[in-house]
C-alpha cells in the first residue's frame, strides 16, 4: 500500500503588480514584458519592506527556490513568518510546511506546523486546510483526530479543493476513528474524479474491483481507471493494463496491455517496467488501492 497522505506544496506565480510599466509615462502600446527574476526580487523586497504581506511571501518563495537570488532557506522562513503575521494565509501554509518537514536547516516542529496550518485554514487557504487535515489524520504535532480531519476535508471539498474530496473519502473508507462508510467514500471519490483529481478516479476504480460501496464490476472499474490513467496516474495505468492482459471487464488485448504498462513505467510505476520482473500484478489488480 502506498502512502495515502502526501503533503501538497504549490509554487506561486509572479504578481501582476510586478510587470514592467512602459517608459515615459505614456499608454502601454502592447503586451507588458514580465520582469526578470532578479527584478522581481527587488520589487518584492521593496513591497515587503512597505508592509505588503503577499510580497513577503513571494519573496520567501524566491529565497526558498533560489530564483533570482542565492537560495537562503532561513531567510525564506523569516519571510513566511512575517507574511503570515501580516495576514497572508498562504504564507502560514508555507511556514507550516517548512516547520513540519524541517527544510532549510530549520528544526522540525510539528506542533507549530499544525498551529500554522490551522491559521492558514482559518484564513480560508484551502491547501492549509488540507495540510491541517493531514496532520490530524497522521497525528503530526498532536493526537490523531480523524473526526476533526474529516470535518476539515469535507469543508475544503465543499469549498472547491477536489483533492480534499479524495482525502475525505479515504477517511470514510478506512473507518479508523470514524464509522466506516464505503458508500460515502464512493460518492466522494466520484466527486473528486469528476473535479479533476486522478487519485479519486483510481480509487473509485479500485472500489469497483473490490465491490466496496458499489457492486463489484471489472468493466466499471476499467472506466474509472482509464480516466485516471488518461490523467497520468501510473498505478491506474498499471492496473488497467493487467485487466486488458487478463480480459477482465475489457477485451483481452496484449498489445494494449503492453502500451499501458509502458506508460505506467514512464510515469514512475517501477513494478510495471519490464526489468522489474514483478510477479505481483495480480495483487495490484486485486487491491487497486495505492
């Protein structure tokens, strides 16, 4: 079984406020050129010094990634803290991630990380809500609290972050600390899949293979696994290929099975690679639950 609860980090885009303005004070005669990374650093630094919370966060990301400036993780951490305290929920999420994982020489502090994720979520940063839920599920920085995690995931799902629909479904399906509800899990997997999360599609396919929350059916499983594979989910491609190899729910097609195995391998699914010599494909089809 694969890890079900990865953290999510998203890069930021350069703020439109940092685009170059035309010289001479006249009207813009065409598309504005984006600043260079070094120019963006200067612009963000100036705006941050003037109290702009998002500029401080953006500058922190640039220091963290070494974009336009020498990488300085400790400086990034300081900037995330300034931005969070000045009212940037996204910066609170960044700060929580650094403290949870101990990046950039910072000592891991899961207790503080959970607190910052909570502040991010209170500020309606949905990634912060997701990461708060993950710490509650895993027990990072405090006791496990699947009931609270489920509430956080469902709220974020309702607010539009489809990844948390999948997370909520996993809590329902696990039944660890909450009543197991496979029907609710299936409903949320489908919602996540239709919203664009390939993991939701893959896990829904697995539910159909195992008959959990829905009638067992390899044909239906193949449909959802196909949607996940189309969105580059390597495990889904691997399982779908094995269904084609065995003729379960789909036409037996060795050529198509090989194509899907090759795609799964290219996507990092090492067990699908010819050199792996993996004999566990039957288990993959049976479980279909990374």
